[in-house]
């Protein structure tokens, strides 16, 4: 059977809208105060037997979207869905009288308010026998019948409002996302951390190595950058006397898009004075196990083909030991030319002119990272890869830094903070040499941050956790776009 063109379906609905208005019914101006949500109805009355409901004569009202409609002439069944779930409604001509004729103008997708008596059908389904109903919003565009599967994936992201209506699991993902953020806050606040806000527009794009987005302030006649990280501002607060601070907010990095990357993403960063990265690893284990237990009800979480276990303690291994365990020879880790040759033999692309540390970092990303499924702290990185971290006392070529990996991807980055202003300035100057060679990811010198360190910053530990990636793990989603309500997409082709 040939499908009716969309434009014709829309015109049919517009005719129904016109018919309603000709009867003095304005379906966009109504207000309605439901007595219960669908979830509350099932909680309160879901265990009531048929005879009990008939004896009690329970009257309720709900509002929501019609997602199923079956018209039998003198009676009709429909399902109404609100933000908590759905319930069946039953409309009868002998009960509604003349108002029953309005059903011919009712479509799937319309938002209605209904009031009536609870009863159970012959199939024992809890149902509302409608005594009164009102149109609250007429849907002019039909909901798509085929909305599942890979071919619709971009349409789902682009029309998230439809995705949320027809795919209940999507709504559950974003409800769980907010719970994750709630318990992040709760844990940190219980540990004495203060939530703060720092600027989103920076004169210098610092705090991480990334290409920034640029913008322009007309009144001040100056170029600004959307922030790539709040780190340097949060550490200024440590200088100012705050000892435990955190911020949850957006960062922006002008980089590629993948299942793990979105140019606009959400992170939490937190800093604590008088602690180091060892304390922070213990703290991170407690934090993530707390959130996982609260949100998922267990410390074991299914993710794809794996069961991720958040039970502390997490595995800890140095970056160099991790490379060695994956077959990278020790001599390769000490010689840049050998490292280049080893990487090339493995098909790993390395930018020309890369230092030994950067070559090893690329090898790590290809050889080690995908194998880090269970929560694992990779610790003790080369100084060159960590310009804001404190050197290790027993090996000044390394820094007190860890990255947490789960399911083959970086989840957190943290270190004992560098608070030596002379060392920090020297590292910034070395970075500038790379910037002068054309590396756009290297930030400019932040003189004010160095000045803040010269005032004196207490020894501290700081960490950033990617909230989007954490949500992916705890909701069993394989793409970052599945946990961002409105991910960045190319404009639709007209």
C-alpha cells in the first residue's frame, strides 16, 4: 500500500485543527492541572483488584501525549504518555455524549488532558474511563513510524524532541545523567568542597593542550577564546585561600568529532590544598564507587560486552611499565629514533619532529589504552607531557600525574599541582617555542597565573573528570552523542 505523503498528512491535521476552532475549541490555549502522574497512579493503585476499583470509584486526571489510538466507532482506546510513563484511557460515546464526536479530530501526537474513573479492562489492564477530556496541543506533524536503527541515528540526534517521545530508554539516559551530576555534587560537598564558577571566555586559552574556539568582543575590541579548561582560574582560588573547590561546566575544544569526542563537553574539575596525587587516587576510587552504587545500585556495571567493576582499589601501573607489558622494549623507551622506527613498524602515525615523550604517548594511545577495560590508574608521566604537574622527588624527569582509564578510554586526568613559580614559568617558555613552530594547541604564556604562583599557592592536588564519558559508562552508551541532548551536527541540507 502506498504511503500518504507527509505534506498531505500535515494538511489533514490542519483541517482537523480548523474544525476544532470552528466549534469554539482552541487547542493551544487550554490549561490543565493533572491530579497525578502516570507513575503515581501505578504506585498508588497498581495493586488494586478490579472489584476494589469498582467499589472505591477512584477519580483521577492526567495530561500527556497520545501515542496510540484505536477507534471502534462508539468507543475508543488510547495510550497517554507523560514524563513518567504511560496509561491506557477508554472513551465511550454513552459517557462523553456530544463531546465524543471530537475524537474524529484526535491524532496520535496530540497532547490532551483527561479526567475519569480508574477501572480494569477484561485483560486486567489499569485504565482510565474518560468522563471529560480537553485538547491542550494539536500535533500537526505525525510522529515517525520507523525511528529505530542506524539509518535514523542522525535524525534522532537532530530531532531529539522526537527521540525522547518514542524511545523511553533515551529519556532514562538523561534522567540518569542528572543523577550522576547530583551525586558528584553531593559527594564533594559532603567532603567540604565549595562549588564555584569561573569565566567561560578567556583572553588566553590555557589549562590544557587543545586548539581553542575564537570569538570577538565588540565593545572591548578584543579577541577571546571559549575556555578549554577552568584549571588556571581554579588554582588562582587556591592562592586566594579557598582550600577545596570544584566546578561543573562546559569546555570547548576545536577538535575532531568521534564517538569519544564532542567539541562542546561537560567536565568537573576539583582542587584540594595540602594533598598529592596519591591521596587523589584514593579519593577518586571513593567518589566513583559512591556514584556508581547510588545511580546503578551496584558496583558492577554492564558496558557493551564487559562488566566494569568499580570496587576499590583500582589497578595502578606506571606509564612505562604499561608500555613494557605490551611489548615495547626498554631501549625503544629511551631512544627517540628507535621509538619512531618501532611505531612506524606497528603502523602508528607520528608527527615529524616529535620528541621521545610524544612518540611514546602516541604509542601508548594505540597499544595500551584500548586494552585498559577495568578502572586503571596510569601514573608517572614524562615532564614534557605534563607542564602543570609537580616533578617526582626521586625522578625529576617524571611528574606526579595519573590518568584514569575505563573501557579503553581516558576518564580522568589529575596530578600533584606544580606550585613552584620559577619552574612553571620555565615550562611555559619551553611551550612557547613549540607555539612559535606552529603548534596551535600550545597555549600562550599566562603571566598572571605565574604572578599568582609568585604570591604563593599551597601544595595541592587537582583532577578533571569527563562527565559525558562517565555517563556513557554508567548508562551503557557507546557514543558520546547518545549522552548529550543536542550534540553538534552539520546543518541540514535544504
